[in-house]
C-alpha cells in the first residue's frame, strides 16, 4: 500500500510569502503529525491531529503557522509571511492511533525541504 | 516539557565494531519508548517499540533494552556495517504532550 506522501518535495520561496505544504497520510490512519528539522537540530514537534479531537497545537512556533486536516485525511500546513528561520525540512507522519502502543508507531513521509531566501 | 536526552550526539565506529548508545527520560513520566532510525535523505523508520520495564527487543544485529524505573533505554548494534550509518532517535508514544523526540545519535560506520 501507499505510504505517507508529501508535496512539494522542495520549495524555495521569498521572505514574506505564504507557503502551503501538503501531507497525505496512510489510508485508515486517524492520527497525523507535523514536525520540522532545522539545520543541526532534532525533530521539532509542531502539531498533532487525532481523529475528530481538537488538534494539539502546542508545538507551533508562532501564529504565522497553522494547519488543518480536512475530512480526517489530507492535511495542509500553512506558513504565512515566511521568514528565513522557517527554512527546514518539514516532515509529516501518521499512525493508526486507535489503541495499543503499536498503533502509535509513526510512519513518516519523505518531507518537504523549505528554503526561504 | 518532558525531556528526552540521547547520548552521545555522534559516534564514529569502524566496520565490525559493536556499539551502543543511550536514551534517557524522566522515569516517572514514560511507560514506553519508540526507537526510530533515520538515514540521510530518507524518512525516519520505526525500529522498536519498548513497552515493559526490562523489555528487550532484537532485529538482526540491532537490539534494545528498556529500564523505566531508572529512565533509560540502550540501543546496541553488533558488528556495525556501513549501512547502519544513520541517526537513531528515541521518543515516547503520543499521549505525553508535547511530543518529544530526542535529538538523536548520529552513527557513522567507517568501512
């Protein structure tokens, strides 16, 4: 079956522009996560969707960042008025998220490399 | 914020050497732990989910142990090969918010 897909794979944008990053999770996975990895840093949690529950937005670094998940499937991460410090690899992951620890195993997409010039 | 520490930050070993590294976490908070492997230019992939104190998992030459009472997990690689070169990440399962991955141990195996 298909894994987690993300688009675009690379995005170069000018400072101040808005960008949208897309994630298609594995079919049937109810949980979806966004992370980013800045140069030389570890994985930084951004936001987490679980089913119909309100998303956990505690990792979003500023109000320029937002994400939505439509129909419990596809998710879009939007960054408004991009800054150079937003340059990073943005990773999406999904998990079954139903019950049991194995259900929380995350399957990662290939990532979107964002470069803000 | 729950803190997950990994050490060492990076490691260089010769092909054939065995090695191990550590994931430390607040023992009162974590009841389970995931290990992930992240190769350059690829996505992180799950290696193990550790669930019980004293749990030990093995996959080929790679094994891991978990001690929830003292708050650590070890990952061991026996007879390292160049294809083992990757960053190894540990993380609690979702439910401990915010979700926290360790910064990883970057392993380089030199042929």
